[in-house]
């Protein structure tokens, strides 16, 4: 099974382009998770007093109707995304093979 569920905030202004009649929007979604110490336990951040967290950034691609809906959003908006992981590889200008991973969205909800 290849299912991804994300709940986070849009980290930068969405980028939209068209390829023929297809609208493609790319979002960068930031999610947080609890940070663990060497013993595998959560701990309080000494500066804020809150539970320490780590932020991860995810590239999400929206096509057609989802792409049009995502294009109207802005940085900081909360989104819930269901989709699938997509891995790709390509050669850069220097002939070096590069790899990437993104989420292809099947469903998106805005809050």
C-alpha cells in the first residue's frame, strides 16, 4: 500500500503552472513531530518551555481541480492531504543522477 496522510501548514507561496490543459500546483507543507532525547523520550525545550518538536518539509503536487484549488492558498494555511509517494530520478546538467520524492495528492482539505 502506498498511502500518505499529512496535516500541516503551507510553508511558502504555492507555485502553479500549466502543461497543456493540466494545472499543476506545488506546495511545500511543513509538519511537526515530537523530538526525542537519547533515551527515546520527549522533553521540554529549555527556551520555550514547550515539548520540543522537529519540523519536516514535504513537496506536494496537485493536478487539475486540486491544482486550481491549491493555487488560491497562501503561506501559513493549514492543509490536510491524502495521497501517495512518488520517487523520481533524473540527470542534471553535469550528468550526475539526482533523486527526488514527492507526494502526489488525491485529496486536500483546507482549514
